[in-house]
C-alpha cells in the first residue's frame, strides 16, 4: 500500500478528479494504481478526469497501460479525460504509440534532442 501512495495521489478540484502520478509507474505498481484509479472514479463520478504526469520519472508499457485504463474508466463514467504536464521523454513515448490525441495532448511539442557532432577521421581525399 505504501508503494501505491508513493505512485498516486488523488484530489478533487471542483468537478474534476485530479490523479497525480509520482516517480516510477511500471509493472511493479501498475495493477494497484489502476485499481485505485478505478475505485476513485467509481466513487467520485467526476465530470472531468485530469492526470498530472509532472512528477513521473519513469513510465514503461505497463505505465502507459495505467493511462489507457484510466481513460477507459473515465469514458465509462461519462467524464472527459486529459493527461497533463508530461516531460519531453514521456510525451515522446506517448507520441510514439499514437496516444497523444486520445490523451488530449495533440499539438504538444516533443523536444528533439540536438545531436552532438561526432569527431571522425577525414575520409580519404577529404580535407579537414
């Protein structure tokens, strides 16, 4: 239970239920986080569900599954669903699996890392 409390906090803001995920959301805690989210949605019956990812440090495929399950639970409760504040790496992951639009992140910018120049020996006949 302590691991669950470290990974998820639930707050009410008006008609919205705000689910804040923290730290690593992965196969170790995905099932318990998913169950807690479903229970919170069933009890609160919010008009809107917001998932704050600003404190997530790692998200694996199980963590993405948590978000998909939360979206489905929100849909079942007739609530709107929005993922908020992912860092660039997580936004890139969500974009890579095609979930940015479903999560309300369409148009969000994915930071592209700048590639460092690689020192290499000049090719034969090439001036340096």
